[in-house]
C-alpha cells in the first residue's frame, strides 16, 4: 500500500472509530484545546509515540535567536494508525510545518491540524469548521 | 476542493458503514443481521460454538488528491444561531449528550446519589480510564474474539491486550481468587440450554460500570449471558451490587456480527500514557 493511500485509510478509520458507539472513556476536546484557534511552528520531528489513547508527535523548534522549543502534538489513536499501515511514514529528524489547536493551559501542546512533511505533502486530520458553508 | 471533499466523504461513509457493521452495536440501535438461513455452529458435544472473531479490523481504500495531499475532516453538525461554533465542539457535545441518552440507568440507593453526581461532574479528572486504568468488567463490553474448548472459553479483547479464561467444566468459584481485587474478576461459566451464563466475583472497586460516574463496590457480582444465533453474538451483563444499588442493573444487550474474514487478527495493543490529564482545564465532558 502506498503511504498516502494508507494515510487516507487512517483518517477514514479514525472517523469510523470516532463514529462508533462510545465504549471507552473520553473527554471533550474543548476541555483541553482552544479549537477555534490555530497556531503553527516549523520544527524537527524528534519522536513519534504510538501510545493510547492518542498518538503523539514531538518536535523541536529552533527560534531565530537559537533557543530551542519543544512541542507535543496529539492526534489519532494508535490502533487506527496501525490498521492503516501508517506506523513508519513519519520521518524522525526531518522538518515539518505544523499547525495545531493550542492547549488551553498554555503548555507547548496541541491538537494537530496539519503536518507538512519534507516531501511537501500535507496531512490534514482535524474537524470540519461548522461555519464553513462547504461543510453544511 | 469541493469535489475532493465529496469523494473523501463518500469513501469515508463506505468505511464507516463497513466498520460499524463489524464492530460493537447496542442492540437498541442495531438489529441483528439477517441470519435466518445461517445455522448456529455447534461443537462436537452439541454445545453452541462461540468461537470466532467478533470485531472488524478497519481498513478502506481512500485516495489522496491529485497533489498527494490528504484532507479528512471529521464531520460535525452545523450550529444553531448564537451557539458556540468551533470545530469539534458539537461533535464532542453530542457525544456527551448521547452518553446520557440511555434510559437504562443503574438505580443507586439515595445515599450514593451525591457520589455518582460528583464522579460524573468531575469525570475528566476522576474517570479511571482517563488515567489509563483498564475498563474492567462489565465496562469492557463484549469480547473481540472467542476461543472455545470443551472445558474453557477464552475471551480476547483488543483493548489493553486483555484476556479472560472462563472455565465451563462445572467447577465453582476459586475460594482465593473470588476474594481477590481483580479488574475482570474470577469467572465461571455454566450452560442454561443454549445460553452460556458467566458468573464473576472478586473485583476491585477502582473501575466504573459506565461513563457517567457509575461506581461499584468490590463485592459486585457480574452475570454475563452469551448467546449465538447464526453469525450473530449477543452479550448482556447484569450487575449485582446490593450495597449501593437498589436492584440489579441489566445493561443493554450488545450484538456483534461474525467477522467473515478468515485472516482477520487481533493485534497487540499499545501502552497507555495519560498525557492528556495534565492539560484538561474544564469539566466539560464529551
């Protein structure tokens, strides 16, 4: 399976699983993130963690003055990633342009919206904007 | 852009339909598949054979757009005028409402109502699953795969790499394990006609029965009833906990269809890290 095909499968599986009757604990995403805001950074992916209940991507951003900032992004569940064969598509040590909904508590944590990898392709895994006429 | 979204949504819909058909379904919302012409399999000794894979494994065939990009946005309903309107807000709030729409509630004794309410209101911080604890029985639901021998049923669950070994050889509860503090209890199974009745005791009190703060004591007894008609499995649990409940609580039955893919496998689950807890700042649940 081609990586990008696999990626699309992931997203479908994520949605499918999120649509199924809830069987496990869950917290409202807005209890943790400012879902109406978008922030971004460019950083090197330092770790991809296949953990429950949400996969995590870790990045290190180098500011203009040379200081380092670490970021932790949350996304889909690992079972969905694995079912789609997407475990090895993320390239540790490579730069990514990332956009995300920021954590409400101000930590360098976010719910990932998009990740643009070194090949220039963009993965978008988020929720529709309910005010976007295209979605209604 | 619009065309790509439509294509994506169409493909998603197909995957959703396929996944839901294979995965858990509350019997109140899904009727069993038409299995009228499928004989219920039986073992050599004439018992109903529950062996099989009872969950799907996901999958699909979505395509990237012409640039190789992938855009999949989870659907949510539009907002009413004046309503807070941000991505995922309605999706999550609908989930919270849906979790409370089930009219089948455990009836707690009045002196425990305040505790249930507190656990529910503060569920973002107190739900044991948020802290990566196992769901435990009965919250774990129906098994994903069953292996049956003449003397045992082995239940396998994808979540937390969980297994249960249930003797069906007529033995009674083990006197030591039945006094243990287990997440899945000490279980024994007995046949009542074509129904397998599983009796479990010896529980920890650190799990919940369900999402809305339904706690239990470590003297809880859970009775599961398992039936199979054709290729449809029905699982239903009843909770007996007279210290806190006014009456036994029989949960809604769960029906699952047999996964027809002979190559379908349960793969190992991955560790759970409670990394969200440190960043949850409001009590809103969903």
